[in-house]
C-alpha cells in the first residue's frame, strides 16, 4: 500500500467514494494514512480478525506473497481480486469466489 501503485489505488478509490483498508509495515502506517486510507493495518495484524471474513468487495494485492490466501478470504462472494499480472489467479486459487459477470472488472 505504501508504494506508487498502492498509493494511487488508495487515492483513486477514495475519490470514487470507497472505504479503503490498507496493509503496510508499521514504519509506513502514517504515510499510508496520509493517502486518505480509512483503516490502516500493519503486517503484524490479522486482517480477518480485524476486518472479518467475506467482508470486502475488492482486493488489490500488489505483492501476492504468503498473505494472498488471507486476502482471498476477505472477499465477499462474487467480489473481485486484482493480483499483480492477472485477475484470473484469484479464481483459479479460490474457485468458490464466483465473479460477477456484470462487473467491468471481470
């Protein structure tokens, strides 16, 4: 969330009225808040414990590291995951998340 793509995503989605949850290191939490992020989690936090399973509509995961599975569990049914390189990776790893065919992101 603290890099160029993450900060752009945060700012653009806030301008569209979305509630933004960002995950970053403890050292960069204040910088991420300055982007207009509503809720900042650190890498030490458990996103599911804080936010809740199946509680978000879109996950933009620019890292797709070991926490990728956790990010998928945050998604509501029919929600979108936008991992780096391919939006189809989320569906192949978590087939129970059915994409909404009406979505412009599908």
